[in-house]
């Protein structure tokens, strides 16, 4: 199971994204690329929803921020898993290129 996404959890460099990934398994590299894209999309969506009035979809109260964060997390994973915005393909190619260079 994938860990929850939080803003600021992006790898510092593409090589950091390979840490702990079995680079001989291309599906693991693809999964790492999709996770990177999900984190990027999550950051975008979090920023888009910053400053919105409370209420509406999120409701009001103490749990509204947690609900918003969880829903945006699921949105970003769903977007990345269904083809995303094209970042995962580029990241996957770069990770494989880095692997060949190592």
C-alpha cells in the first residue's frame, strides 16, 4: 500500500526517487514515477484549494481540513493512475536512463 501523500514530500533529485525501488522491475519504476506524479498533482490541487471559504463540499468544523486533504489525496492518486498529466512518463524514462548510467 502506498503511503499518504503530503506536500513537500517530493524527492530532492530523481536519483532519490530510486532509493528503495527494485530498478530491475520496470513495474516498480513505473509505480515510483506515478507516485511522483501523484505528489506533484497533490501539490497543485492543495494550492488550488487554499483560501477557499469553508463550507460547501468540505463542510464546516474541525474535520473539514482533514476531509479536504484526504479527498485531494485521492483525487491526485486517481488522476496519476488514470494517465495523469504526462509527468509519470517523463519521470519513468528519466529513472530508467539514470539506472542505465549507474
